[in-house]
């Protein structure tokens, strides 16, 4: 399954999407998505490095996406989303390509970072394990959104 390579952002909303550009390192991928008062439009390397280290990728800063595990690619996607400093992050099938254990770890990591940074996250998933990290869960059934019972 191909991974889309874009982060969509509009007025404080960012989608956790893809693992970034294939030809640049994890660090460069995060730097490319946000400005930090840097004239060339890229975020500072220290801020990007800090985000990746916070997400457990400190040893993989100079790795290309093809050299990262699926979980590592998801961590880069989360760092890219957080780099935009959104109020709300949307994560569609965040754990779809991960095994159950790694999927749970990535979902928990996103939850922890969102709480630390005071961000809201909406995760859309077919995996029931996501509700274990959610404050609230809703189900889309027969075209209707209903709260978990």
C-alpha cells in the first residue's frame, strides 16, 4: 500500500499523513513542513530535532524513510504534524500498517504528545484498540455517528 506524502493544514488543523518526502532524511522532513521565523521557510533544525527526539527517533535523524520501520515512519508523520503547531490533529488509520503492539505504542505516543502540547486529536480507525487511548469514542454506523455505549 502506497503512503501519501503530504500534510494538509488549514487554520490550525493538521492531518497526520504519510511519512514525508522519500528523498530527504527524517530531520529534513520535519524541517520542511513548518516555518520558525527562518528566512528560507524551513523550521529550525534544533526544533525539528527536539520533536523527533521526543518521539523516540533521536538515533534516526539522518535516516531516509525507506530505512525506517513502519512505526518510525508513523513517528515522523506525527512529528511533521506537531511541527505545524496545530490546535487540532486529524489521524486517519494511524495504525493501519502496524502490528497490534506497535500500533498501540504509536497511538499512546500521539496521545501523550497531544496532552503535553495541549493539542486535540481525532483518530479515525477500524481498530478497536484505539479506544484504549481515547478520552471519548464514537462509532459511525449506518451513516450515523453515535457515542460508544
